[in-house]
């Protein structure tokens, strides 16, 4: 059983498979990588989707907010925290960069401390020592901090049910999977939860959930829509997990019908001859050595 499957490489997953003799596998991910999505469609990988929230949780309302409306966002954060809740304020950088003109965690912490004097503001990022990060997170979980300014270090492993509001600075700089992971830090309690994604341009569109994003990607593969190169499946038999597949003749979008027929034929062959070694099976012949007509087999 592998949780957070998207964080493992191809070699790591193969090493886990070799721990036993053809062990059953259950892989879980809220943000599946393009290669896994493609394998769920083209290869021998069954999919189960959890499309329900745990009992007592409410849907997360996600909205895009222009950076010009920063004062409105500040008022919303102040209101939520004074009402007994807590909030995250996520920034893409720790400190200023000469190459990137982005909102930083350190500057945001200083600014929010001045602008929201009636709130207890904390700061956490990847350069803190482990014991310092643990102390800040423990204080936030104990509600000794109302507003936590952070980088994407809080992307996974943070569970504070009382935190129901998140502001993401420069959301257009983050990938969809990262946004889904960040959004998962809120909505863990009974409070109505919301995410405000502050953007500097309109080049971002948010999904309503990982399950919907999964089906959208599978639908794009089925409809042969091109999509961005970063969302392409990479290599099904290689190590690249995204990007354009390096195939000499086949095309995963053009040859969808042939791929589906081959997948269905392979499943029927295995069902009819379950004792045949998978490593020596010849898809072009039957157990008796006769040729197989793929059109007839697909029609059957």
C-alpha cells in the first residue's frame, strides 16, 4: 500500500513491487501524476475514486482574488481569526530574490504583524531547524497562533481542524497538484472552509477537486485533446512521468482505438489462459499456435 503515490519515482515503485512475489498493490493519491493517469486508461491499472468528504466536513470554497483586493482579503482573515478560527497565508518564496519579484514569507510576516496587531502571527518555512518548525506547528495546533505565514512546506502532513481559511500568494506560480495539496490543509473540521488564491494575472483556473481533475484528464485522453506537454503521460515503460512520450510509431492520442482493443484482447487472453506465464505470452498467437485476427478478437 503506497500513500502519496505521486511522490515516488518509477524506480522506487518497482523496488517496492519486488519485495514479494507479484504482490497486490494499492496506490493512493489526491493528485495523480500524468503517467499514472495514462496507465489507468491504457494499462492494467484499475481505478477507485473516493468522491465523498469524510463525515462532518464541508466543501471548500475556492476563489481567485486579484492582488488589488488585498485589503478585502486582510479583512476576511481578521474576521475569521477573531471569530475563533485560524488561517494560513502561503507565499512562494522565503526571502527576496533578484530574479523573481514575488511576495516573500519573511516580508509578508512583517507586514501582517503590523497590519493585524490584534492577531498572533507566526512564521514557518523550510530553512528553519526541525525543532523550530516543530515548535511553530505545535503552537499553531494549540491555537497559540492565529495566522500562520508559511511557504509550501505545509503542503503535506499538517492537520489543524480549526484552520478553515487559506490565502495563497502568486497562485499562478504553482502547479495544479500543488494547489490541491495546499487546499487540503483546510476543510478538516466542521467550520466552513475557504481558499483565496491571490493572482497577478488570469492565467490560472482552479479545479473543484482531485476526483474531478482525474476524470477531466481521462476524458481529454479519450477525446484525443492535446493538452499541455507537462500534462502528457511521459513513458509508460520508462522513468519519465510527464511530458511527450518518446514512441517511434505509436501515438497515445491518435491510436486510442487500437490501444483500447489491445488492452481488452490482453485481458481476454489472460482470462482464457490464466495459467500461461505472463512473461512468455505471445499476443499474436493462441495457446495452440494459431494466428489471431485482431479485428475478430476485438469484435468478439
